[in-house]
């Protein structure tokens, strides 16, 4: 009786191991259709979000300009401010960026990150100068309106990002 149980147990174990090996091989050999579809889908989703965000920004900027009731003398400063205030196009090829960083050693990556940081800082300084120049052209009433709208926009961004993570 013992030899029957031992041989039966061995057969069951061999069968289970062979079956799991076949299933693993079949799963490995199957094409990964999910990841092949995702990049395009995610790209379209990102484009839709970017498009809606751009439309929303355009509407808010137009509404701000209307609320401020700018004079013709203030138009040049407004145009400079509105042009510089547009967000820059971010580097969308994240995989390419990861690949680039993967080929670098740590000091090279740090240098690249510092260079990118300095570019962002220069862009922010340019925006700050345009904002200060525009703000100086505004009357006290317009400045109060601008301050209220600017803080409102900041609150919207903070509220939006809180629910994104």
C-alpha cells in the first residue's frame, strides 16, 4: 500500500510541475496586447487633457483681461505678460529621457538635472519680469482685481493637484 501512495504522490507532483511549466510557457509566449495599446491611448488621453486645459486657460486669460478693463496704453504690457505667461511645452518623451539618463553616470545625471533646473529658473525669472512690468502699468483698482484673480487661480491649481495623487 505504501508503494502505491508513494508512486501516486510522485505522479501527482510531476503532473503539477509539468502543468505549471506549460502554463508559464504559454503565458510567456502570449503577446502583450495591453501594453501595445496603452501608449497610443495614454497619448490621446494626454492630448485631450492638454487641449481642455489650454482652452480653460485661454478662457480664464480672456476673462481676466475683460475684468481689468485695460486701457490702450496698458495693452503692450498685457501682450508681453500674456505671451510669457504661457506654459512651456514640457518634454513629453519620458521614456527617451529615462533612456538618456540610464546611459549617464551619476555626476552626469546631476549635471543634466542642474541644467534643466537652471532653464526652468530662467523661464520663471522671465515670467516674473513680465508680470512686474505689467503690474506696474495697472491702476490700484486693477491691481486689487489682479491680486484676487491670481490668488484664485493658485487656489484652483492647489485644489486640483490635491486630488491627482
